[in-house]
């Protein structure tokens, strides 16, 4: 299975950390460990993960230089493999979470806005466990809804990393899929009923009471 065929990692909005050693389903064959694209030489998972995390950090920082930009787990995984030159045949859900944990750890050490807010699932474009973990180690309380909080963090990332901001300084923006879903699910705004002050009947759109002379 190629990276292009892989789906995004499932989002888990909880305080649980991303599993260090996710178990493969019983019917999923084991895959070889990571290897270098240049010569096919095998490399330990720990060494590969360290390099992937370094590359992922750089990719997310570069993403933060473009206002309102973000990446899906699949896009990040593909770029990490391409730019690191270290390949791996396992489904990206089995390793990209560990990479984001390492990015969050570095973020907590170095300071600055939470870069994991820039990485979302492919389907619903929501942040999940990686962002919840970043909040946890940064000592920030977990909000009831991660998505608006992540939008605020993304805005901080754009400002911090020198994105070309709009004249008003930019606004926290949820991802396209999240925004579209909220528009569809928000109840219509009811217009207030305007009554005639004399007859107390509802006025028509013209604003003229039919009972008044």
C-alpha cells in the first residue's frame, strides 16, 4: 500500500496519549522496518523516528509561514518520507502519531505556538490526540471543543513564524471541513416578529399594517 492510498490517522479527542506501540490487526501482515531510499540499507525505528520528527517539525514550521494553511496526517506523512529519504511500508497511522508526539515534545522544550494544531485528519479535518497531547505537556487545560482552540493556536503559529497576515491581523479560522459542517448544522436565525403598535397584529414585509387606514 502506498502513502497515497493511506487514510488519515483517526482523531481521538481525549487526554490519552498516542500509543507508543500500536498493535497491528491480526489480518495485517508485518512489514519490514524503515530503510534508506538512497541505498536500501535498513535503519532502526528509533533512528528513523528521530529523523522523521526533525523533518516534520520543519514541514510544520514552513506550513505556518502561509496564512490559513494546514496539513492532513497523510500529507505530512508523505512529505516526511520524501524529505527524510527514510521509507517505511507500514500504514501511516502506525507511526505518524509518534512523530507528532516528538514534535510536541520539542515544541514544549523550545516554546512557541503549538505546531501540532497545523495537522488534521483527512476526512473531517479535525485535530485530535496529537493536539490534545501537546496541550497536556504545555500545561494547558483541555478545552471542551478542541477545534476553536486549535484555530487560535494556528493563528498564533502564523504570526509567530512570519506569515503574510491580512491588514486586520488575521482571525482564528477553523478548517474548511469543520467550518462547512458548522454552517450546515447551525439552526436558522429566527427573525423577530414585528407587531403593529395599534392593532398588535404581525406586520407584513411591507411594514404597513393592513388594518390601519
